[in-house]
């Protein structure tokens, strides 16, 4: 897990949740179960989507070169560590 995916998880979670809520309202579902389901789905899907976006951004960046393999990463980056 890298720092970029942590930041992108906030954006992707808000985007996924907002899209699902607006879609539910557009289809005529106006109850708390649908809004809660959309919020839970957005919360669960936020980090995997952010991780994929982070990998794609870094794969296309010519100036970024990883110093380790993705399998060497810890669940949380160490304080003061270089970018993954």
C-alpha cells in the first residue's frame, strides 16, 4: 500500500458513494436502506479502486522508479519512508 492510494481512497470513496446514491435517487429509490447500502459499498470499494488507480498512475509516470517489488510492501508505510 502506498501513500498515493491512501489519498485517492478518499476521493474514490466519495465518487463511488455519490454515484450510487444519485443513481438510486434517479431510479426512484428514496429510502435509508438504499442510501446505507450505497455508503457501505462505496466504503468497501474505495481502497481497491484507489490502489488500482495508484498503480496505473505510477506505471505511466516515466520519472518514477520503484526501489522495491510490490510484494515487499508492508500494510502501512513507515513514518519517514520513501514513496513506494
